[in-house]
């Protein structure tokens, strides 16, 4: 199990999670949101992650905060994914970084923890116009994740 993560709060539906990245006294509010994509399917969600702008009440997905706690933040997001699937076991979420470098960062995080992830989840990557079971050393444009052994496919 992931040990280095931030404590977080969730809404009642376990679709929105908030935590604070804190390094050397610098605090940055973060949000992980799972938003239903009704136009695609009843149980399909988009995962959005970024800094929370309290003045605008929105997620800033293009901000680069460089707080020096990348792995701790990604571990926190991973734990929110597990909580999301506890409440929404028949669902799937799609994720893509706001930039190609962020997508690559997320892929590196998946690769680093693939053995742990695949004990509970199935991960798929989109590459060259098709979805496939996630494989290390292949660059993907986006990902989708389900609970392990789900019958869902895109």
C-alpha cells in the first residue's frame, strides 16, 4: 500500500477530493474530480486533477506548482481512485494530462506502481487509434481505468 500521501477530504458521493500540498511552509490546495460523461455513457467519468483556485472556484489544470512533492501527490490521487471505485464499482474513468508532458508523468507513475495497481485495477492505454491493456515502455495518449476484472470495455 502507498505510505507517503496527503490526508484528503471527499464529498458525500466520493467524486470530489481535496487535499493540501505542503512543502517548506508553502501550501497549495489540490483537487481530484471525477465528472460523469453522460454523453458517452452512464458509468463513464473523467478524472481531473490540479490546483484549486478558490477565487474562481475551479481547478487549474495547466498550473505548474513545482512544490517538490510529485510522488506524494500522485500517491494521494491513487488513493482517491480506490475510494472512487469503492463507491462506483461498475464505473470507469478516463484520464489524460493537460499537456503531453503531464500525460507522460502520469504514465511514469502508473509504471512505477503497476504491480500494486493491478492487484485492484485494470489500466488501459490509448495508442495509435486503439485501446489496449496498459504495457510498460509504450507511450499512451490517455488512459482508462476500471476495477479489476470488470466487463467494461471502450
